[in-house]
């Protein structure tokens, strides 16, 4: 017999942890799976470990440490955590398959909460595949988990996480060579209008403005840059761009951190064949859910940034709301409480239109204008390779796979899917919505032949 | 947009391998042909199958067709040019790893001998080991066919489609046929792109073919749709020179020129015809994985990076339907039950024979549409 759970939560970031804490108040038998070795997700990465030497980590601020309460409460809850577990398939019957330490397992859930968070948007600028180039998110994780960083790096891109990571880098004492910001120098009128709802989250708004202002004062800061390219033969050697006055500039460096915002990580929700919709504002696919986060399959819920990027505080509420609903379905809770939570969460979304507007990725970061830029890293296909295939009469990303193998590698389109979708849409003059995304299939994480071969249905979990 | 000039001699429904090969041979013989495909060429079974090109292990009734097809595969270059490079002939070995498998093998050897076929050759255990130095489990021997192999299915279908175009055939994609009717010796096809008229209709609509035939007034063929599944691993150093099967078990295993292993073998999930989708339930491939890992321990640590399925139509006796329908001018070719890819080239030829009123080059009795 498979082990049964009332609830299986995938992802132990803010949404997953808050859901688990809440679920244990309703006495739900809960299993939490996460592929990291400890809880925290992306924002609160390494929180329990870091908490023991807070004083050595001056670059982490109150927002980060606020995750400790959550993590602590989670450890005290009755939810069972299985770290280092990679979920590779969920079935419509709510079986959850995962591997942990070389062994595959299966559990049966009554309800599932997917809280797998967000990932960084693909950023196919020229040279992005050279060794020495890393995403800002990856650089930030190194900082949080190993206090490791490097002097003389260049940050290029934009977005809230971009500023946060730069702040942390500076506070950790690393010297930054340059910040190459693609977002507009002055906030346009529309941006000001959108700050009105954002005033519901004054703390975020003002903190963000402060960071931005601080960074902008630095001598190494360049605003509203265009045409970013990374040069180098075997590794990154320099970065060039056009500055706000239209001058070409080159900065030599061997460490470049790039970022253009985050998008929901949809590989699991898509491979589970949940319905999705295209969000023109955040330029990404989002699973379709009702106000409680329930997806197109009954009993499969989604919370946190896998719903759309709204940040840690909204994630905490969305986790609770989902649990409240699951409990209501199982006749364990009061509806009024759910509605109150929905209102709280809604307030946490207020700043998003402003941020989405201000940090909309520039066109040439979504689609490079240089033909030799690699788009599909797994199969080493350049923009020209993909354009040529599209011209042979390809109508969608799935058909493209047969023409040139784009998206067929191990990243399963995470690093090229949106770029390819856009190329096809541009070619046919169609909306991205209509072109659609890759058809994703399990396993959403690789597992070995032996792991699948030794999967047993009845091991106790 | 102008609706295409609507009088065609032959319309082939379905742009899979059978539809495209039929169109190719008809066009090559000077017929006016149009292929109508509801999605795009090779979107379904024909483009995503395991690419196994095997004469080995065929039902006795299917052997003449399969051997005729193999002759075409061997000289495919003269038909579809560079696309033929997508075929990689090597050898196919179907081994026995248990008593039951050995018994199946002996019975088959007897039956083949009785029917006068000698293309499958029994190797004893030590010969099998010589052929497969990386084998890590003892065998009781196995059948060998020299010259069987694997192909990249999508390229082969595309080759036939391009070839057909070069001989003047028209291929219309994204054009679903939703009505099929015979009036005064003329077939009328209602499609997304208008009404088409034809003297002959060839029904190569794969898993959808039986419903289409039924609504045109043909008896209901007992076709069921499933989605057989396949998995592919990351690249590994070459260890496997052949395509491998196991007598009495569900495994088909090969290593591509990229070093990736393709593992499957008939395990099928459910298919949804109206939504064009097949399920993928990876755990169901467990037994195939167990066999693959046992036969070649080198495969154990390869990571499975992708899994997919394709929609296929199955007949109760696992033999296709190839022949004239009840109504004049309607010819069927479907129900290939997960082993139709290798048959494609020969099926194209015999369906062209049937359209042109010629004696088909191999006996088709076992495939009669009215056999049920
Ligand atoms: C996963 C898998 C592995 C396989 N492995 C092998 C193998 O190793 N070796 C082997 O020999 N065989 C194999 N097969 C079987 C082989 O792929 C099929 O038998 C063969 O491709 C069938 O070809 P087809 O042209 O009849 O059908 P299809 O390829 O399904 O083509 C039928 C076409 O008709 C179109 N169509 C349907 N209805 C309509 C309509 N109303 N209007 C317009 N168009 C329509 C469909 O869209 C479809 O494109 C495998 C099959 C699968 C799914």
C-alpha cells in the first residue's frame, strides 16, 4: 500500500511553510517535499543554518530574518519534511512521485499544494553562455549559503531582486565594478499612476526607492543602458553597452551577473496538465486558479510565486488561503476566515503593477538582435539556427522540436521556452498567447534508469 | 483566401507515414494527389515513435509486407534522397532471458521454418554475448536479423512528404476532415478549408480512422486508441550496437548516434482523440527500466531526461486494416497497432496499387477490413 497523506506540499519556501504550519492546526497529515537540503526556498535560503551566526552576516536584513520565525514555527509543526526530494511527476489521481538520495518513492495525497516558486527569466543576451556569466539569483544563493562572492563583478539587468542582490553584495563588503541598469532613468507618468495602489504596501515601495536611490548615487552606476553584450572567447572578458547618452562603453570584467526579473516555475504545473494562461503584464504563463488557488484539477492547489510573482508576504497568505479552502472542503474550517485572508493577500499584490511596469524587460533581452547568440543552450542552437527552422513552416514550439531539437535537452525549455515562443509569434505576427508553450511532460526532473527501475509502491514514507 | 481548386483524383486523409508514403507513390505514378492533415505532417504516431525498423518478430501474416518494406528501406535513398540518412541499419536482437522466453523462441523458430522464412536467425547464448559485449545478464540465446535498425521517424515522414510534393502532390496542413460522403460516384470531404471532391479517398487517419470511416457509412471497425510511451536518457558512451528486444517481455531498447538510450516497449497510457493528447505515466515504464538496467548495467546510471507518448490505433488481432472499404473509391490503411512505422514504405506502395486498380504486390488477405 502507498502511504496516504491528507496533504502533500511541494516546496518549502514561504508559501509551502506557511501552508504546512496552517495545515497542522487542522490536524492534516502533511508531507512536505523540497529539493534543497533545508527549508527556506529562494528568499529564506539557508535560514536555519544562518540564524546561528547572525552577527557574521550583516548583509542580510530584517526581511530575510523574518523568515526565521516561519521556519521555526514550521519545524515545530506536525508536518513531516523530506528534504532533498525531487518531485518528478504528479498524476491526476494525486499520486506524487519523487526521488530522494537515489531512491524513488510514491505517496498518495488527498490534496496537493504546489509551491515551487519562481525562476529567473531566460536572458539570452549575447555572450550569456560564457563561463563567468551567472544569474543574479545564483550569485545571491552563493552569498547566502557560503558567504561567497567576488570583487570586481558587473551586475547587468534590472528588477527588484537585482537591487536587493546588489545591496547585499555591497553590504557583504564586495567591491562592485559596475551596475548596468536597463530600467528607465526617470519614472514615466504611468509609473507614478501605478504607485497609487502601491501605497498599500508603503514599506516595500519606500525600501525599494531607497535602494534604488542609494545605488544610483554610486559612481559605477549606469542607467537606462541599451544593447548589452558580453564579449570573450573562452570565458567572459568584458561587457559593452550603449549608455543613456548614446555612447558605446566597454567594461572589462570576468564576472558578470545578469537578471531580468522572475517568472513562475511552471514545469510541474504544466507537466501535470493543469490549465494555464498567458499574462501579458508579467510576460509569462501562469496556472489558472480560482481565488483560493485551486487549479483546473480538483484538489490540486497552487500557492506562492508559482501562481505569478508577488513576493514572499503574498506567498505566506496564499499558502494559508489554500489550506483554509482544503480544510473547508473537508468541512474543517470557516469560510469567513478564508475571505479575510484573501483580502490580506490582495493587499500584498498592490505594488506589483508598478514593479511590473517599471521593470519590464527590454525587447533585446527577451530576444537578442544578434543572430549568433545562443538561444537553446542544451542543444547549442543559435538564434539563426532557430529562425531558419521557423522559416521552414513551423507553427508552434512543439513542431519546432522536430525541425531542430530546440527545447529537447535536460532543461526542458526552462532556458529557451519563452524566447522561442516569442520568435515564433514575431515570425507569424501572432500573439504569444496563441503560439503557446512547449508541451511539457514528466519527469520534470531527471531521474536515473535505476531509480525508476527500483521504484516501489509500498515502501513506508 | 481562395479555396483550392476542388477537383482532385485522390485525397489521402492523414499526414503520417502511411498517408505520406501513399501520396508519394501515387504522385510518382502520375496521379493527382492531395494530402489533408488536421495538424501537421508527422504530428502523431509517425513522428514520435521509437523509430524501430524491424522485420524481426512480426506476425506470420505480416512478414511478406514487412520484408517488402525492408527492400524499400534498403534503397530509400533513391526515393527520398538525403532524408534516407535518417535510417541507421545495424542489427536487431531479441533475446530470451528466462525459460518462458526460450520456449517462445523455440515455438517461433518452428513456425518460421514451417512457413519457409529464414530472415530471423537463432543465435546461441555465447554468440549473443559476442555480439553484445556489454551485456550483463546471461541469456538463453536470441533471434537476430541483420540489417534491421532504427530511424529518426520525423525525418523519414518529411522525406516522403517532400518527395510527394516534388512529384506534384499537394499537402494541406491544419485541415481537419469532419465529413465524408459519397454521392453519385464522387466523394465529398467537408474540411476546415472548404469542401473537397475526389474520385478516391485513402483513409490513413491513424487512431482517428475508424470513427471517420464509420461516419461515412462504413461498418464500425474495432479500433481502440492508446498512447504507448517512450523515455530517452542523457548521452552516454556507445555500448549498444543493436536494437534490443526481449522475448516475452515489454522492452525495446536502442542507443542513438547521440549516445542517448531510447527505452520503451509497448507500455501504453490512455489517449484522448478529441483533445489530441496522450498521457504520460512514467512509473508504468518501470518494468522496461528494470529490464534495460539488468541487460546492460551501464544504463543504470543514465538519467532519464524526457518521456513522451504518441497516439496509436490498435486492432484486436494487432494486424492492420489494409484494403477496399464497403463503398466504392474508399480505401483504408490504419490500425497498425504500434508496429506500423517500418511497414510505411510498403503500405504506401500497396495502397497506391489499390487506388490504381492494380494487383497489390503482397497478399493482403489477413488485413481485410471486413474480417471482423
Ligand atoms: C510511442 C510509439 C512508438 C512506436 N514505435 C514503433 C517502432 O519502433 N516501430 C514501428 O514500426 N512502429 C512503431 N510505432 C507505430 C507507428 O508509429 C505507427 O503504426 C505508424 O506511425 C502509424 O502511422 P499512420 O500514418 O497510420 O498514423 P499517424 O501517424 O497517426 O497519422 C495519422 C494522421 O491522420 C491525421 N488525421 C486523423 N484524423 C483526421 C481527419 N479527420 N482529418 C485530417 N487528418 C486527420 C492525424 O492528425 C495524423 O497525423 C510506435 C508508435 C508509438 C505511438
